[in-house]
C-alpha cells in the first residue's frame, strides 16, 4: 500500500423527497444569490427545476437561472455562465442534473474569480486557487462528479475534451433522491452503470505494490453492485433499492475512496475522451467500448490483479493450466454484461458515429491524447500513441 491522503468534504444527503430541502442547505452554506444551472431538458419540463427554485426562494435566497447544458459540456456555455455570475453578483452555484451539468457548474465556479480564461486550468497553464461554492441535486447515477474533485469540459473550437482534477472542485453538498432517476431512458441508466464501474476500474487495476486488500474489496463491491443492480433494473426500472444503491455507488466510486493506497491509471478515460471529443459520444457508452479493448491490450502487464478481478467479481473458475484463459473469459463476460444492458461494445456500434472510423482518424485521436512529460498516458502500462491506436483497433 502506498502512502496517501484522503479528502471527501461533500455532505451527502440521500432519501425520498430530499430535494425539497435544497433551499435550507444553500442557506446553511451561506448562499444569498444562486445560479441554478441545468440542461433545459426533462428537469425543466417536468417541473423539478421550478420546484427546487421555490424551495430556494422560500429560504429568502435570490435566484438566477442558466440552462442549455449538453452532454460533453461545452466551454462556450461555461464562458456564458461566468459572465452571467459576474453580472448578477452570484455567490453560490446549484447544479440540477447529471455529470455534464455538474462539470459545467464546476468550471463556472472556477472561472468567476479568475482573471484569465478558465480553459487555462484544463490545459494545465494555471492551477485554480478559488471557486464559488457549489451544491448539487443529482438526477442520474453515473459520473460521481457530485463527490469528486474533477470536472471535464469540451472545447468545441478544436474538439478537445479535457479534465481538471483539483479539490477546489468538490461540491459542498450533494442531494440524492433515487426516485428522480426512475424516469431516465434505459440507455442513460445503463450508460451510468458503465460509468460507475469505470471510475473504480481506473483505480483498481493499477495495483503495482499490493497490500491493498481493503481498497480491493471496496472496488469489488462497487463492481458487483453495478452488475447486480444493473440486472435488477433491466427487469424493474422502478426498483428503489437498486436505484439507491447505484446512486451511492456512483458517489463513492469517484470520491477517491477506492483509490486509497494506489496510483490510478486513467488511460481508458483519456482514450475515450478523444473519442467523445471527436464524435460527441455519450461517455458511458464510449467507456463500454474502450474498457474491454484496453483490458485486452494491458492485462499481461499485471495479470495478478486481473486474475483477482476475474475470480472474485466475474465468477470465472481459475484455470491452473493456462491462467491467461481465466482473464480472457472474464473480459468476454464483461462485454456480455455490457451488451445485455444494450450498451455498444464496438466503435462501429456507437450511434453517434455516422462515418467510417479510419486508420487516419484513429491515429489523429491517438496522437491528440494529453500525454505526460514522458510521452505516455496510463500507469499500469505506459501507453504511447501506437498503443492507443491499437486499442482503438481492438475496439472497432
């Protein structure tokens, strides 16, 4: 186990009807003039935004509203939100929705007190030191952005999708009513299941030092919860317990808990970011395509942790004659699970991509990844542009 520090400062409020407490929580954290940020979609049409806004106004707090967030949230809307907050003297942000809305709000929060362009933080030109406080009302179990220190924004001028992971991004509170997720289309629900799985996967599989039995088990619990609850929701989308467990799993999968004592990998996410930056792919669906391809490319570099996952999580019997077959079978079972939820498992199955993904396109995406100083991404296996291009080929 590596030395580590752990922080999870967000207050998590879970239960039926807890969104009706939103105004009280904003008041508790000192908000007097709030930007309510959302996607202008179902949360607005259904009346949820208006219902929450009423709780805020009833608490004596003024409200400014900004909708329009889209999947893979855009830098242009972030710029609009920053200007609006400055004009209206906003001192608190509330995101109502899923990861895209939360990420957009986080970027706005960093940008308001910063004199330069907020994109500077995403290209590592500057480090954020101040942000407006942010509260969240979650409507989908997926990204875990409600408890994480990360935000991901797409610069539509050059199709670059980049993360910005700093503790300053953590919301002060997150409100989760599992009932709010019951109206989601199946594709969004199950894209969320893959996303939850992926966040602990990025931490779990880079166990180079060993001695992490506790965090191994925590991550494995996340994996099993995703699979068990995913199967339940295929049969009964209104199962409250499954919805609740997935919401909490999403939050705990990305708040750093399953990464204690180890170094995270994140190569799969960075590879998918190039795919969704180029083609505007739904992130969870993109991860369903990239994860198995990444596994096939890297498992030989740390077969021990893959064997542990194969036997403990995927239920594969250990093949003592050829242990590698145990891993290959586990990856196949994972693909089957994703497919059973209606998720794509090949690039050719991604509904957003309307053109042939040629060798030239794969090479462009591979070379555009945000490489470190050594020209690689990832930790379990250091991946260069040739490796990334091969993972795209495996995913075709």
